C-alpha cells in the first residue's frame, strides 16, 4: 500500500511538472520571437497544392530575412470553425486564405486589415486583377482581401467509357441533349455504371454544382440586388427537370454519394481544374475535359470558385509582414507559378499572358476547356446570408433528385426557404 | 465439477460465432492495410483484402508529409495526463460526496450530474474564449487542464466507495492518517476496478477527441493523431493510398499497445470483484 | 466538528469543482447568452433577438427529425453493443490463449482514431468497390447503396457506432465475469442446473452493476456522436443521419448561425435533463 502511495505521488508530480513545462515552453518561444517576425498562414490547400505553397513560402522567407511565414493547413470543412473561434477570441493568425463563399461573413468581422490603405490605394493594390474577382474583397469601400486563386467548373469525361459505349472519345457533348444521349449510352454498359455523376448531397456542394444549369438556362439564382430568388421559373424548372430525369427517367445517373467518376464508374462529371493534375497521375482511366454543355437557346455559364487571401489585425510588425506576403503572393510572376503548380486559373491578364503559364497550358491540354470557360464564370452572391441561402436551397432540392418531391414543388419550397433565409440572416 | 462447467462454456458453435463476428470487426483493418500498399492508380481496383502490391512509397510519402511520431507523442502526453487528472480529481470529490455532509451537497451533486448532458459542440466557442484569456491557445495544456475532471468519474467512484465499509477509513485514521492519506492508501487500492474503468474511459476519450483539439491547436508540431490523419482528405481531392498509409501508421501501434497491456487491464478492471 | 467536515469536503471537491466552473458551467451559461442573439460567430456586434431562436426551433422540421434520428441512433448503438458485448464476453469466458486474440480483435476498433475508421468504412460501404456490397453480391444478395439510401444510411452509421463501441463492452464484461465467484456455479452444477438457466438466474443478476456501467457510458458516448457521421454522411441523405451534434455544428460553423445553434444545444440539454429526471422519479416510485 505504501508503494502505491509513493507511485501515485511521483506520477502526480510528474503530471504537474509536465503541464507546467508545457506552459512555460510556449512562453519562452514567444519571448524569443521578437526578431524576425514569425506569422502563421492558415489555409486549406492540402496535398499537391500544399506542397506547391510551401515551396513558394520557403522562397519568400529566404528573400525576406525579417519575416518567417509558416503555412498551416486545415481540412476545408474545419478551417471555418477555426477562424470563427479565433476571431471570437482575438487569436487570429496574421494571414489566411479562405473560400470566396465565406468572404461576406469574414468581411463583417472587423478584424481584417485594410489592404488598400496598406498598399497605397485600392487601384495600386489590385493592378489588373479581374474586376469580377474583386467583389469578394471590397467591403464598405475598403479592400479587405485579394484573390489568391480562382477556378471554375467544366466537364470531365471518361474516354475509356466513351469508347466502350461506342461513342467518339474525342467528341464530348456540347448541348444538354447530347449530354443526355451520351449519358444514356454509357449507363447501358451496366454494372451500375452511371452516364453522368450528379452531386445531390445537401450543402454548398449541391448548390455550387447546380447553379451553372440555372445560369445556362437563363433562370439565374438571385436577383441583381440579391434580395429575392429568381430560380423558381419555367427556365429553372427545365434545368432541374433535366437532371432529375437523368436520374429517375433515363436511369443514366444515381442519387447517391459523390465519387463514382474517380473510380471509373461514371462517364461524365462537372468538376474543377484542380482535378486535372490528380486525374493525370492517379485516375485508372483516360480522361478528357470540355466546356459545360448548354441547353437549346441557352448561354455559356459556369460557377466561379477560389480563395481570397487576407491579413488580420495584429501588431504593426505582423500586419506589415502579412501585407508584404500578400503583395508578393498576388504578384503576377508568383501567381503564374502558383497556377502552374496547382492548375488553378489566372487572376489577371498579366498572369494569363505570362510565358510560364502559356507554356504550361500548352503542355496540359486538359486545361484548355477551363481557360475557355473562365470568361463565362458567374460569381455567387457575395452576401452574408449566402451560406444560409445555399443550405436552404440545397435541402429543398435534395428530395427532387431522390424523386420524392416533384420538380415544381421542390423549386417552390426552395423559393420559400430562400426568401426566409434572406429575411432572417 | 470444473470439467463439467468447462464443457458447457466451450463449444464449436461458440467458436464459429466468434470467428464470424471477429471477421466483420477486422474487415476494415484488412482493407486499410491492403489499400495502403497499392500504387495510387490501383486504389479502387481488386483485390481488396489480400495485399498483392507492396508499394511502400505510400508510407514514405505519408511520413514525409506528417510526422506521426510527433503526433503520437502529443496524443500520449495528453491522454495520459488527462487520465491521471480525472482519476485524481474524481477520487477526491467522490470521497467527499460519499463520506461527508456539507452545505449545498445535494445541489452540487445534481449540478455535476446534469453537466453530463451538456452537448459538447455547444461549449466550443465560449470555452475557446476562456482558453484564449488564459493564453493557452495552441498549447497542449488547453487539451489537458479543462479535461481533468469528469462528472462520470465522480459518479462511478462514489458508487464504488459507498460499498467500502467506513471501518477501513476509521482504522487508518486511528493510526493518525490524514484524509488524503486514507484516500490514497486505503480507498483507491480497494476501488481499483472502478479506477481502472474510469482510466480506460478517460484515456479513450482523450485519445479519440477531434473537435476540441482542432479548435485549440494551430501548429502542426502540437497536433494529435486524429488531426494528423484528417489532413489527408481535403477539398481538392482525397489521396486514398496515402490516407490509408497514414491511417495504418496511426492505428497499428495502438493495437500493439493494447495487446501488450490487455492482461493487466483486465486484471485491473476485475480485481476486488465488481459485484461487491 | 461539522464545520471542519464541511471544510475538508470542500477542499476535496475543489479541484473538480473549479475545473467544472471554469470549463463547463461558465462556457455553458455564456452559450445561453449567445442563444439569445443572432450572432454569426464572426461579426463584431452580437444582435440581441430575445427568444426568437427558440421560437423558430419549434417550427423547425429539421430539428424534430434530428431528435428522432438521435434517439434511434443512441438507443440502438447502446443496446446492441451492450447485449452483443455481454454474449461475446460470455463465450470468451475461460477460453485461455484464444480469448486473448479475440479480445484484441474486438478491442482494436476502440483504440483506432474515429476519424481514421470512418474514412475506411466510407469505402467499405461503397456500392462499386465496397467490400460489403461485393460480398453481398457474391452471395446473390442485393447490396444497398448504403450511405446514399435514406433507409440504409442510418443503419450503416449505427453499424459503425457498434463496431467502435463493442470492444469496450466486451472488456468490461470480461473483467466482470472473471471476478464472479466460481463456488456458486459449482453448486449449481451439482444441482444439475442447465447452462442457460445459470446465465439467466445467476450471471445476469450478478452482472447488473456492470450492465448499468456499460449502459451509462454507452449512452454518454452515443448521444454526443459526431466524428464518424460527419465523415460518412454529413447528416444526409435527406437528414436521415442528421444527429444533434451534427445539426448543431452545421448551423453554428457552416451556416454562420451560432445563436441558433446555441438554442439547439440548450433545448437538447433541457430535453435530456427532463427525461433523466422523469426516469429517476419512476424508479423512485418503484422502489
């Protein structure tokens, strides 16, 4: 019994010691970090994108001996709660790159550095960056973030499955009707093979994948002032009916989890340019890309994605370091190399026309569709209510894909839910 | 007599049932290992359960991207200290609740029990603001100190201590032992099964915890095992073979550790007789 | 004397109590304040909206659905893992060397990080390359599209929940069984009592404290379930696996409705508390 006592005591003192030393450890680290300035850069660029980023950052750190930027990667779904708790408690990193869809909310936090003021005026700070990309960074006349990357959705298709189904692997569909015919041909291969993979899981994923159909058909999503939905129209019904029929009438698609195309089990899918590198290296099939097919009498349209980079208020030193990094990272030469490494799209003409990028596109023909498509990219509404709107919209549409609610009812429900989300958020 | 008893509990049918259930339980592990050894292009190709490729490069890459030994160390530090912390604070509180009368006892007891029903995600943001005030953000301390108490632990130990006759305390007190000493030298050894159960529960909770470490930690060198794994699946595509190599790296040592410790664990849980 | 007793008691409770106040009670009350605002978690201003969030909650079909999903999940995982754990422990009783192997197998999921396990299960449930459906097809049984089917997604996440939980029940029961007095059983053998009768009239009653323990810990774990469902289905399809923690997390951290999320959390707390008190009342009346 004595032994137990002594053992317990020693374990407890060990525990106390360990805890105390952990605590002081960080304090020492903090006091040492007077010079140079070390700042964290939160982002969700993982895998190849993450490696590309750390390469660039290493270069930056070498060039700027007074600054050490440390990139920290979190999974996409987890970065937002991290930022929310950091902002709520005043422990923000110096730098972050986030999804453009979150920007309206980030802008209201009051914690972002005015980049226009820090970089000698908005005009000077933005250069020839495309104006459509700047909407996410401007808030009450101030520039609070800059585009770090942009991208869009185009059509991916599985050339092997096209061949097997007797289709021409070099002739991807150009219209909805062709897409439907191709999808039906491929689904006849059996074994659960889908002609077209459709994203039906509720959330921003569903909305972001479906919006191009709305824009192509002319239905639109919200009105110009972002105060009311416009999708509950004849054109909107045509768009939704098209996909719902692919699933429930043609049986050329399945309402289910996302991922069949990656496994070589679906003929077509809409996805972003960042998948090009991954498919080239890892896909167990030959793939091609094309601009999104459009309906009869419709227009070209796709959805714009990407990330904004921002600096958070902190000490003069960390803010200056963060601004220096943003200026460097958004400069044309660095952006061109960033796009080459990640297959993201250029943010300005000077990036698009740089030799580095032009050479890369020549070597990576699958990117061409995305470059062509980029000028038809629509921006999602940059309003604080957007996440709630998107969620309500996707939840109302989900049952239509499963065939439990009619297309017109689903859109009517979505209309009501979106109006409510707009008024309460 | 013993022989007859054995005859009843042993049987071929039992074995068959056990093998059937075990093979279902073990299925994910087999799949995990096989996939972790495939070249990336074959991640979704048969065979799924018997490794035919040995693409060790996945492990090299996974370890290159994520320092698992570091994650392990962090996870172990956190889980061990949380376990000791919970046992320590629960033992003291449980003893007080069982052996003493004091003002507000019933109210306090009820409040502590009710706190077991608080949904944890609710506390994330307010708790983190407190951590921030204490300057514990991005520090393992923030994973340890707030978790060093447990309403369940107090409940469990109090029930067990209640079954230990007060004569034991009194005998020790006659010898001049202080209350703390009585708890350490008399009560805790007698309550070993309950302590072992609490320790196991606390350790596993800390070991598996995901949301709270995610919110609190920023620097990869402080990450715990679950956070390290989560970073392999992302918005821009999941790299399955790497993810599986990471998962295998994160799982196998824990299983081996259990294999080594399970005898003493069972003995700890059992001795003294759970059924007083 | 009484005073001194109280002082000692408070000193003993102090460590747990201080941690409770600082890291549970205080943030909990704070969250009540948030639940009365329309705060998004980012905005510098927290707008006070009174009980509006709670009023909205009453008309929220998603919340009601989530409540029933959580109930089904919690009850099934807790009950099935407890019963199965008991039966397995019973079979493993006095089984020498081979029981070590079995126990290790059953316990492995418990020590596997939930996040890692969920990722693996996601592919095991896959309709194309998933081993489960391939196995069912080999037996000429229809393999459902587990995670995408509104009827099968909840059973699928329950299976994973049981898989993760089973080992804990097995170990705790195995320990409990190993400390049963053999003398009673020998006496029963002498009287020619059958194996099943021994389990029914001796083992189960003797194991009651263990069973209570396994049930309580199982309940605490299951009602808070988050990690593996977050990865497997994110609550879908059509909310069929949208348990409370997930609903709360999505509202608070994806849709920027932290005020509403806090109201959900508080309502859930009140419901569980009320049910527990009701159960205590009933039990007290029975005794």
